[in-house]
C-alpha cells in the first residue's frame, strides 16, 4: 500500500486518492466527526450499561449519566430465573457451534477439493437457504422437529431441538469452501505422494491453513446462534427450556418486572457476544482481510 503523499501545504493525499487536511481546523472537524459517530453508536450501549445498574421507571427515558448504582435489578432478574435461561443459552450455543463448525469444515472440504455430479446444484441450494427468511421455514421446520425423519424422534420441548437445525448454516459452509479453494493444490499433491490419505490431508494441511476462516465462522456462528429467537419459540414448550433472548420477551410483558430488570437481563444477553468478539478479534479481522485480498 502506498504511503500518503503531500499534495499541498496542509493537505495529505490518502491511499484512496482523497485529500486530508492537516490544519488545526481540519483536525477539529475530524475530532468532532469522530465524537458524533462515537455518540451515535456507543451512546445506546452506554445508556443500557448505566440503566442496568440504576433504578429505571420509564424505559423511554434512559440516560448515559449514572445516578445511583444498585445491583437490585440483577438480583431480581436472577430471582426470575434469568440464570437458568442464561445456562440454556450457553448449552445451545456451545453444542450448536461445535456441530455447525464440524459440518461447515467437512462440507467445505468436499465442495472445495472434490468434484462430484450435481456439485453446482448443491452450491445453489446452500446459497438459496441464505435468501429465505426464517418465517418461511418455521412451519416445515416445526413439522420436521416434531417427527424427525428416519429415526422418528420428537425434539419439540427439548434443547436438542434447538441445536440440530443449527448444524448446517449456508454462510459458514460457503466461507470455508472459498478459503479451502485457495489452498495450493501442490501441497495436497505432495502429501499424496508421501502416502497421505484424505483424512490426513484435511486435518494436517487444509484445516490449519484455514484458521482465519474458522475465526470468522466462529464469531458469526456464535452471534447467530446466541441471538436465535424464532427457533427457541418453535421448540420450547415451557419456561424451563427458554433461552435468554426468548426469556427477555416474557420479562418485558410481565407487569411485575420493572424496566431496570429487563435492561439488566438484556445486558447479560449482550455481554457474551461482545466478549467472544473481543477474544477472537484478531482471527476475525485476519479472516475478513484475507478474504478481501483473495477476492
């Protein structure tokens, strides 16, 4: 990437060919712009954080300015069973993400490194699943979960019913497929000359070179599963199998629950996604940048 070049006194040419003012007025304007963007995007999150620890009576009057901290909202939320809903969410996202990553890497390897009849139709079918809204799939999905084909198990009312449909996600499969296509075939051919089979090539050559892609599908997959609302709504038959996003609805419509308690539960629902993103931030950014460079 070319370094910025001077075009005129007080102006700098950026990599995109734009000019950036380095004068005092330009720096002030830039700082004000950054501040406005920060307020727009971080303001609601700060208001949520502050209100979760405050006494909120009107949910339309949230403030990012603290006014008396208290843990009563979290205590009441735990009394309402939020901890159990949180554990259900972790259980679903843990096993669901493991299943999803396993299916994605295996399917991606088959689509990227193998040639078989109907491969184009399979890719089109996977891509089509990303174009269909969840509401269209709700009825057939509920019928299938009520009578699982071949084994004839009823998964309605169980956490397994929330995990199995998450096993195959078109986005993760396509990401892994594109990354595995870019692995040099010479490495695979050299390994075959040394006597390596498909499983060894996949585990020791292909998969290690796709670590950035694993970071991408891990972050996106965690967020997608954690934020699931329609699937738990279809599967759950009683509150004992509610996940936290579904439980937030019941807390919000409960007249005995104050807005501060709902905000405390919403903060608990937000934190895991933020923590996972921060933990896998380097792999996530590396994966996105690698995909952009390859594209």
